[in-house]
């Protein structure tokens, strides 16, 4: 059962009261290029070899802060897939949308933090989903103390090349856990010379599709932890020396291959830090989806395929139609037949990648299977919200 992160957490309740559903819905659906005018940001044009016509942009607003807050506006779904659906589940308010990565983060920095009295400068980028974030072109007018981004699934914090003992301590002191990740806008901001943090914002599921969802109590709880972090470190500069970094993101000079435990199947030292796929079950450590190569071997249309590293494939070519989705799957799974996978969990006959990828990769299965709905009630709630067309749903 999903625990309610707001229980006995007064600060998270304060965040909950500041939340406005209509504002989140607007930010989920607003076209990328309109954010500058809508929120009073300056749109900076840049030359990028990855963009249609070689020209791209970012939006920036100087609010007089010593902290820079970053979010990316591009999504892996077409504009119609961004429209959010809101539901009430037993675990709290739920939103389902293909835009939560990273429009939920944009909502936090543009609306939620200001409503809670936190002022940051705003940097809104495009191109992040193709690993070509326009954050790399940002040149600040002054030095910052640190950089914050809310572009992380779940409820941990990742720091990429900025991680060291001191930064881990500051995150832990705010009550948050440190995880590992592969890429976000902040990996392209090392030239700022300060520490940067990608804070978990609570989205889950196959968030690179319309099945992405967030249990907003997680969002409120993580925002509360950032409020604590912000208060604890206000006025403290956190310099970063790139020469001391053991990690390099895309295009970096150094890269060392590490292995981590898999959160999906529990495999020890199974997740390759270069590919970020589990060598045992094929799950992506970032999104929980299945490696495209493994998914192709299974031939199962119900498996959610990882699209984190899908080759760039433009839709109409418009900046508001940045479609990076992988190829669709055709065919139907034979009734009652379990598709063999690389590991059969606990002898159930159901492979990793269907319901055993859990709330990361199986809302439809969890919604239709009583056993799985009991194991993953939030997934069942997502499925009901997707299928009902109504604004409210109850988890099993």
C-alpha cells in the first residue's frame, strides 16, 4: 500500500494548500514558445545543430535571486497527449499526463515555490529529451549559490557530476535521499561553477507516454523537503570544481562505468551506469521501462518500452511537436500466455517488464488483474483514470 507522505508533515500540508490544479493544467498544455509571454520571461535565441533550421531558444527571467531554478518544456508526446486528467485516489490526488516530465517541475518553480515565498531566477529550456538541452547556451549575468531542478521521477535527489560528500550531506540534512541518474538540464550547466540538484518531483509510470502520472502527495512532500533545503542553505555558496568530478554527462571528457543495484528486480550490481539498463531484467533505472532490445525480443505489446534514449525523430518539425517517441508495438499477446522474459520473478510465470515492473510499467495490467491491482493500487487508479474519461477515480 502506498503510504501517505503528508501524514504528520505540517510543511507538506502547507505546500498542499498552495497547490492550484488549474495552474498545473495550464502549464501542462501551454505551447513551449508561449511561456516567455505568459510568465514574463525573455526568450533568448541560440544556434543549435540539433534544432529544426539550426535555431533554438530558452526562456529566462531574472528575479534577483542567488538561486537558479531550471525546467525543460519539451516533452516526448505530441501536444494532445499533454492534456492532464485529475483523479482522487486513496493515496491522494492523482494527475495523469504525458507532459509531467517536466511540466510538473515547471509548475513547481513557476507557481508553487513563489506561492510559498521562495524566489528563484527561472531558466526554461527545450531539447532536453533529445539530450540537447539549450541550458548549455545559458550565460548568467551573475554568480549563483546553487542550481535547482525538479525533473526527477519518484522521491529522491540526483546530482550527477556535482555529487560529493558535502552535497550528499546537505541533501540528507533536508530529509531527502540521494539516488543516481543519467541526464537532465543541469548536467549541461557545469560552466556555472556551482552545485546543482535534480529534485524528485513525484511523477511515475511510463512518463514518456500519456500513461505518465504523479501522486501529488509525493510532489508536495518533496517540495516541502526542498523548502527545508532552501532555508538551511540560504546565502551559502556551493562552488563546484569540474576537475574534481568523477562523472561526466553526455559529451564529457571523462566517463567511468559503474554498476548499481536494480530497484526493479533487485539484481545486485546489475545496472550499467553507461546504458542505465539492468543487465538482469532489462529495466531502465530512470523510467522503469524495458530496454528496446529486450522488449523487441519479448514481442509483448503490453510492455512499456524505455524511450529515454530513443533516436530523435521529429513530428511536424515544429518546436511544439518535439516527438521523440520510439516505434509503436503491434499485435496482441495470446490470452493466458506469459511472454518469457530474462527473469521469471518468484516462479509466478509473469516476467519482469509486465506487472513486476510495478507502478513503473503496467497501469493497464494492474487495472485489469485483481492480484496486481492489490499489489499496485496506484497503478490501477491510473488505468481507471485513463479509461474512464472522468475527472475522479478510486483506487482498488
